[in-house]
């Protein structure tokens, strides 16, 4: 088993930015759910399993999805005024 502490620290740190993407991915999560989750792995996994059913989403799947969402944020090009010329 690998240590995922760094990944979840990053998710917690970027939670405000990731909340919208998490909401798009798992639309059954409410705003209250997202506020309660606040980037905590156990809370997120629990809420997703509660809303969608345990068999559908395993913790490792959720973590992989979040990594993808997190990476897509990091890889998004910065819109710079000088590029618009």
C-alpha cells in the first residue's frame, strides 16, 4: 500500500478550486456535503458511497478520479493577456 498523504494534503489545499469539479463528477453531492468534506478523504469516500452505493465507488477509484481532476487543474493553460495579440 502506498502513502497517499501528499496527494490528500494537496487536495485539501486546493479544495475550493476542486469543489466545482467534484460537484460535476458526483452531482448527487450537495453543497452542504462539499462543505463538510473539506478535502478529507474519509468524508469524501463516505459521502460518495452513501449517495451512489458502496458497490459503485471504491475508495481507490475515488482517489484516482480526484488525481485526474487535480491534474487537469494543474495542466490548464494560464490565460495571459500577451497571448491574445
